[in-house]
C-alpha cells in the first residue's frame, strides 16, 4: 500500500519506536523506498557575554555533522534488515520542511515519533508531529 515512506529522525528518544515500526513495514514489503530525513533549525550569530560572538557558521557546521550522524545511525539500523534508505538533511522549520518534502517527492506515508511532553509544555507549544499532521498532504503515522 505505502511504497514511498518518509521517516523524519531526531534523537534516540523517538528513534527506537520509529525504527521498530519501519522494520515491520519493510519486512512486509522489501520494495518500499525509505527516506530518512533530519531537519536542522537555522542558527544566527550568538552574543555570549560581553564582547564575545560565536561564529554561526562554526555552529552550523557542528550541527550539520551531528545531523548526518543521526541519519547515519538510523541508516545503519535499517541496513541490518536489508534496506538502503535515502538520506536527506534540510535546514528550516521541521514540520514545514517535512510536509514540503513529502509533497514535492510524492511521499505516500510519513512516519513521525511523538515525544511525551508535560502538561505545561503541551500548553505552550505544539509538537512537530502535530504540525506535520496538520500541514501534510499525505498520510501520517504518529508512533509513540
């Protein structure tokens, strides 16, 4: 049913449950096209203390390296079940980038994790998974 699957990965907290779901999908059908997707939020120059500025390009380079490490970790896990996914790293608002990419690439299903938030955090902000469900023009599976 779902052939082209987009799997946004963020951190170890949600990766285990997401990968479990994706493993099951791949065992059912090895012909699925899996895209692992990670979004980095843009960084501006940061003033730290008096007269000290952190170079945003250094911070961005470090963040990109960490983003590729997250993607590579997820790729290795999928490779153990015989799946070689496509890796995509983007900069921007995560929900927007996920939804836009899914539409542009004609993705059939987006599999996102849902972090458990406390009541105050839920009241103050909506989660990326909630925003993806609202913005995406395709099916979204939210795993907990």
